[in-house]
C-alpha cells in the first residue's frame, strides 16, 4: 500500500508519502516544518474562536453552514500549492514560529478583523472561513494522494496523522481519489505514534514476519484498552451503595434497544476501551436517530457542547448500503457519506442565522445523525469485530426496523472519554 501522513508536525515532517511492502515501510517524499497542512487548519481553528488541537472537529462540523467565499484568497495569499501536493505557506501571516498565537495582525486584516472571542457569537464570517479552509484542505489531500498513487504505483493507501482524522476530507478522497481501498489509523493523531513505534521495532528493526489476511486489520476494532468484568463492576456498585441489576447475555441487547426505542438515552460501557478519539460502542452514549430533537438535546444538555455539532451514526454493516451511500467498511468512523437518497427528506427553508433551528430540521429518516449537507460520519458495525454492540443494533432494528443508532463518546465537554466504571458512573 501507499502510505500518506498529514499532520501538524512530527519531529520535522508535516506530511509524507511512503510505501509498505510485506513487513517493511520506506518513506519516499516528505514535507517539512514550518509548512504544514495541520498547522494551517489549526490557524483557522484558533482564528474562529476554538482551541487548537481540540477545536478542529468543531471547525469541520461548522463548515457545511458556510459558503466557500475565502477559498481563492487562501490560495492566492496564504498557500502556494504544487502539482505534487507539496506547498509553501506565506509565513508573514502566521505567528506560530515565534509567538504565542497561530495568526497575526496581517492575517486578521486579510480576513476582516480580529479573531472571534472563545464562546462568542458565531457569525457568517466564521462559517464561511470554516467552509473555505475545509475545501482547501480537501484539495491538498487529493493532490498529495494523486501524486502518491503515481509515485508508488499502488491502488491501496494507509493514512495517518492528525489531518487523517478529518473524515470529510477522507470521504472525498475515497469518492474522488486514485485509490481503490483506504485504511485510516483509528488513533491517527499523536497517540497513534505509540502503535507506530511498537510496530516499527517489531517489523523493521527485529524483522519479524508479518501476516495479513487481506480482509481485516489486526487492530481488533481499536478495542485495545482496559476491560472490567461483571463481578468487578458489581462489587464496586455494591461498595458504593448504588442501585443496579444484572442482565444475562440474552437479556442485555433487547433491554438496551427497548430503552432507546422509548426515548431514553443510554450510557453503554462494555468490553475493552477504544484506543483513539472515537467511541466505537465500548464507551458510548447511544440514542434514537429518528428523533429530530435529539441532536440539540444531547449537545446542550448531555455533552454541554455547541448545538451545531453533528452526531455520528453506528449502523449494522449488513444494512449500511441501504441507509448511506457507502460501499466500504468504516469500522472506525473515519469517513463521511451521504444519507441514501431514498431516506432523505426536503427540510424546506431554514433560518441562516439560527443554527440550532437549522440543525433540528427533519432532513432524513435519521435526522439526529444527518448533517445540514445531508452527510453523516458513519461507523459500520460487524458481528465479528464488535459482537456486543452489533447485538444492540440488531435488537433495535428488530424493534423499530431501523438498524442505526446515534453513537457519541461517553464524556462531557472538556473531559476525556470515560475509562473505568467509576468514570462512567460519574459522567452518567
């Protein structure tokens, strides 16, 4: 496979193209600091009033509400993009080399004023900036991918780096790019370096044999974290004097599905914790995607975060293509796809200033996971990768005819995903 990384910065590399054969990888091309797609995106993240290294998801979620009216300005003034996907940034507009901010007054003047204050009102400018930098990012990723395919001659690609968490860019690369298959590291940001270091030592240095079955990766659905058995959880609950009941394996999935189908939101703590920034059913908050008001309710009252941010659907793999324009597995929630046309509705006119009302319009059979542009960040769930979560989805489908659930990480704003039973109860 070809290997592509897009990042803020590693040691000095900010992007690279490599090739993997057997148990060895080699790096063929490299883009170096200070020219960085990740830092460019983070500069706009901070300018739009969000925190660097955590607010990039928000900028991506905000983009569909805006117009791409700054794309040419970014291309002409900030970025000199070459045919092979490499680029130089005009560093006169940025302050991250020596200052305390990502951008400077020259950048602010270019885009019409000072940065948005954190928690301040989101204006049309921020929405348009988000849309514009998202489109530029996608173009850079596509350019680099085309060059990587040409350079390596490969029809498959593995992606990593923080920018590889941009599922909208990944979705466009999957639809328009040169590769037949994509695999994206589920912990594609800095945390993934732990896996990279271990595997590099095992294969590249010690030269251990590597066996691939051509079907599945060996990362075990990213369920690499701690597990807590039923007796351990029950003992802790009893010690704390907390009410609880114990379900058999056959009772569990139908009980959860019935709770969700009758309007409840469920904290789902099961098996080993996920490695990476996405909850994949082991440390998740689950809800009914058919409820048009669920997105705002979960955002504002449960997650304590901005109402415009979309939630992701988990869908039974065997029904994914019936509900989404997706003909590949997406076990790590790493690509966006459109909701199938047969499931879409005309939402009618919207208020361009009231983002909460806009996002709450019913635009599909699963409005709680359908973004304003008709897209969704899809997780496909298979019985062999995630049997317990698959059983919950199957039970919900049996009750309702809908094989989809809202799946968001079990945490509140500003906190990490829960790990232990104590974390989960406190968050609940």
